[in-house]
C-alpha cells in the first residue's frame, strides 16, 4: 500500500492562508510550513499467527 498522510494547521492565520490558496488568491509559498501538523498512516500487516508460521516451516522443509 502507498504511504498516506494527513496534513493540517491549527493556527487560524495559517487556515486563512490555506483558504486563500483554495480560492487561488494565494500560493503555498505564502504558508509557513513549520506550523503545519501531520500524521503518517502506514499500513501494517496483521500479527503473525503461530499456526501459519508452523505450517509455513513444514512446507519449506518439504520443498527443501
């Protein structure tokens, strides 16, 4: 899965800049990205099941 992220700003002044960007009255260069907050969302596999690991080991031994 691709890496996904959420980005937001808490500062009302920065929110105004982003609203202006959406209206094409400003550019992202007008925003102070140091004030941005973000959260990376990385998909992780389910925990390994001991039964599946045992079966896989047996399959590998048979196949050598």
